[in-house]
């Protein structure tokens, strides 16, 4: 029922007002914030025709906004279980037969999100100081680019591949230059990352096409395809998503490698370019090992419910990984890791070559969590 309701909301949200959906149903009358006055004990009932169970409770709630503010409504809830005093968003629906239906859309989580955001900002500023402030500015800039450049451009039908590359370059610009300053070392980290991204894009295009991925393996993609009437290039969107998803790790490794080379030259200016390159590469290998593991675990964690679901089936391992939804995540992880690995020699070479005898400012620092083990060199 939740999937059906989610589909209904997304479909109506993306389809214009004059669509056949609203002509038939005329159902979304309002989405209002409400507060639970009284909630009954939860009763577990069997979902007809299945072996699954659903938790159902009766809710009495007061509408807090909109044209029906102050009204109290009562309805059955089988979605998010709520308690007295909880605030949530209420859907008000009217069927074609005139029946009024109330349902829980989402719990109001904004207060928790705001508190967590404050803790996040304070933590960054406390431990990062001025550099932490610059990192926050770059983060805000990245979100601005995503919401006001990337998403509108994709919806407008521009090439997902081209837009994703341009947006990636802008995000990297914010992340590197605003965080670490406008200097040669930042430029080297930027150029090294962009070079690795270009190679990753070529590999991504080849393997996505070779594997015949459609980009429609998730429910969200299917709903979006319906809502946009099939006008979007979902293969291109998949390629763009893979590239943008790997940016954070690529930025991390590039900044670290440039910082290592910079410190090596600061320790001994008489080192040859080849010597510095070899020493920095050894540090990069350790960092790559940790970050590749991080990427794999991050994707695994995000897909954990899906993995559990397929683990209950009788299909063999090779058949499971052949399904598009799994093949997509495997390709995403492997390509992101390849891009990560390529960033190390490319950026290290640029740094060793162009930081020789460089006397720039000292405001460039590596990430505090980078794996620097120079004493092993």
C-alpha cells in the first residue's frame, strides 16, 4: 500500500494539472501540517493475499495550517506509527466517488534535521577553524549548483553527460579552491581530479553501454520516467550519477597527494622529481586502499535492505548479480574505485612536476583524516 501511495503522489506531482490522472481522480486536495491529539494502540493485521503483516492504528489529529486549520480529523494509519503530540504532514484526498480519505504523508522531521545541521556546522567550525568555514562555503556552493544548475538542466532535457561533467567541474572548483585557497597547489589538485574524471567518463560510457543498462532499475527512475513522459535520457543520467557520486573521494585523494608532495619538497628541496613521485605514490597506495574499502562499504550499506531481500530468494549468486539493479551498483562501485586509483598517479605526477621549487603560501592543508605515513618512506 505504501508503494502504491508513493507512486500516486509522485505521479501527480510530476504530471501537469491538465493531465488525465487528475481528470479521473481529482484527488489531491491538500497537504497540511497536523498534530496527533490521540493515537490508539497499534494492531497488527495480515495483508490480504500475502504472508506480510501491517501495523494499523487509529489517529485523531488537529490540522495546523491551510484552509481547514483547527479542524480535528480521525482516520486509520498503516504507514509511520505516531504518538500523541507528534507533528506530521497529512494528505487529504477525495476519490472520484466523493469519499474523503486522510493519510499520513510524512512525519515532520525538520526540527531534528535542523538540530543535526547545527551540530554539524559547530563541529566543523570548532575543529576546522577558518578552513572549516571555507569548507562550509564550498559545500553550500555545491548544493546551490546541484539544485539550481544540475537538476533544472536535466529536467529541461540537456545532455546528462555534458551537464554532469560541467557541474562536477564547478563542484570541484568550490571544494578545492574555496577550501584550500587560490594557489598553484589547489590548481594541481583540481587538474588531477578533472583528468581522472575524464578517463572515468570514457570507461563509464563504454561499460554502461556494453552492459546494456537502462538506468531504470529503481522505482524512483520508473516514476520519474512516467512523470516526465519518457523525455529524459536515463542512460545518460546513470552515467552522470556515477561521475558525481565519485567526486568526494576523488577530491579527497587529490588534495592528499598534493599535500604529501608539498611536504616532501618542504623537507628536502634537493629531491628529484622522480624521487618525490615514488615516495608520494607509496603514501597514495595506503590512502587508496582505505578509500576503496570506504566506497564499497558505503554502497553496500545503502543497498542493505535490497541485499537482504535477494538473500531470501533461491536464485544463485551469479543470477543475482546479473540483474540490472545489482549490476548497476557493481559497475558504479568499480568505476568509482578505478577513478579513485587513477587520481593518485595523475595528481602525484602533476604535483611532483610543478611544485618543484615552488615558494607559494602555506595555507594549503590536507584533510585531517588523510592517511599520511611519511615516516615509512
